[in-house]
């Protein structure tokens, strides 16, 4: 097993170019994944296992982005704080992704696995439990300050506008922020108020039924802040910034 520090290098997953209409994935049983078998399911919120076709890139704002679409929604998995020190083209692309709240694992067409997460006790428990199995190993391991799963349902008014081209444009910084903040309303993006999470919380989630939702886990130096409503917003805010938590949900760690 070879661990790669994000401060030195990271594998950028450049999947084979596909039309958005062909970029499909299907949901599979999380419990059927061998990586999940040694984990405590009660400690992991909103896990998801997808198989199919994916696109991935590293943005100019140091976000590792993995994007795909199922029959019900479009899915974004983001590692914030990914250092683009070097890139390695993965010609075989990604064939599956397992999201486990504090980390996500991608399996490549050649059988190799890459692990991305935030360094925190909950993540370490997941990593250690998985690697107790001698048959489980990772070609690369990288860390950032935030792991996010954002899904956009077909009833969301912005659904048709979410595609590889628009997401890459947003993650280029052309909209004045990161991909994560560009998917939030201006009010939500500034960490001014949180419907869940807030100062002291390291994870939270938000959803609006079939329209979509998001889940986030933040590492040291950041707190998790989530807002619901027309535009679900999940973000990691510097611990020194002020936040107000509404009465709808208390901060959850």
C-alpha cells in the first residue's frame, strides 16, 4: 500500500472523454461492496455506491471533482483542498465510486483503487477498518479539508444546466468562487448562517426531497455549515469565521 501526501502529489483522474448523454451510472447495494463489510454502518450517514461512467478533474481552486448522472439525479463528489502538484492521466477511467460521508473511494477500470478523505477520527476509523482486510489496498491516498456529495434531482430548475462543461467553467474560477460556492446562493456561500452544522460541527447535510441535497465533512481548522431551501448548500467554513445556526436543527458532529 502506497500513501501519497496531497502536499506533494495527487493523482488527477482524467476519465475518457464522453458525451454527457453517455455518462450514466447506476446505484448498487452499499452492503454488497467488499470495502463496506467491516464498517459500522450506523456511524456513516448517507453512503452511496455508484457504478458506471464518470468524469473527473481538478479545478483551479484545488477541488478534485467527480461527476456522474443516474436515472434520478446528477451527482458531484468533491474533495476540497486537493493540491494540483502533478497529474497522472487515467486512460481507463473510473468504473465505480463508494461515498462514505468522510471519504470516497474510486475504483478504476484496471482494478486499482484511490482513496480520498478528510483527516479526522471518524475517517481514520473507516480507513483502519477497511484495511484490516489483507485484500484491500489503495494505489493512492489523498487528503483535503472537505469532502462533499452534492446531488441535483430532476425537479431542480437548474438540472438541465448542470453538465460537464458548465461545471468545469464554474470550477475554473470564472464565476468568482469555487465550484462548491457557485452551486450555492450568494446568501449561503458566505457562511453567515447555517440551518444545520455551525461552529463546532464537523459534518452536516441538507436536502429538499426529490430536488436534491448535499452532505459534507470537514477537517481540522474548519466547521461544517449547511443550508436548505431553494438551493441546498453544504460548505466548510474557517473556524475563525462567525456563524449563526437557526433553530431548525442543532449542530451535529
